[in-house]
C-alpha cells in the first residue's frame, strides 16, 4: 500500500515543478519545447519554447529565439527573447539581441547590449520576435 501511495504521489507532481537540464559540457543544436521548467548550463543553439521558467546558469550559453513564462539568466544569451512574466538578470548575465518582457529585475554587474520592450504589447512586429514554429525535432546532442 505504501508503494502505491508513493507511485501515485509521484505521478501527480505538477509539470511546472519538474526541471529539465542541459548540463555543462553538453551542446545542443535544434528546438526545445517543454511544458515545465528548463535549466541550461551547457550550450544551446536554436528555438526554445518553455511554458515554465527558463534558467540559464552562469556557464550556460543560449543563441536563438526564446519564448517562456519567466526567465532567470546568469550566463550568456544572444538572440530574441519573449518573457511573459519576469525577466531576472543576475550579476554575471550577458544579454545581446532583443528582449520583450512584462517585468524585469537587474542585478548590478549585468551587461545588456539589446533593445528592450517593457510590457506585453500586441505590437511584436517592432521587435520582429516570431514564435518558434513547432516541427518534428531534429536535434544533435554532444556531451563532453
């Protein structure tokens, strides 16, 4: 009976409390689509669509188009990002490209070289941010 309770409780864990990881030393080229949270400590090039929180760790590097609910960035980001909630930039973060967000928190030491648009506007055309097209995954992962 205890085993049944544990199995049932594990299967009822909300998706947004689970975190997917790309660990340091891993490079991924392609598209990521996730209903939960996602942490990147390796390198990702491509489109990312996260329904939860995207975390780019201090050694993480992301290049591409990102759409997510919230984002915590400690590492490097280059591209276009749309954050439907809070964009949190840590002291070690480096941001290049374009950013659209509802709210923003910036720690001293963050480096920004991007055009920023505060607030969810219907006028994404000015930012040229396009939602990543969901297609059959074509990914290559390399671990080192």
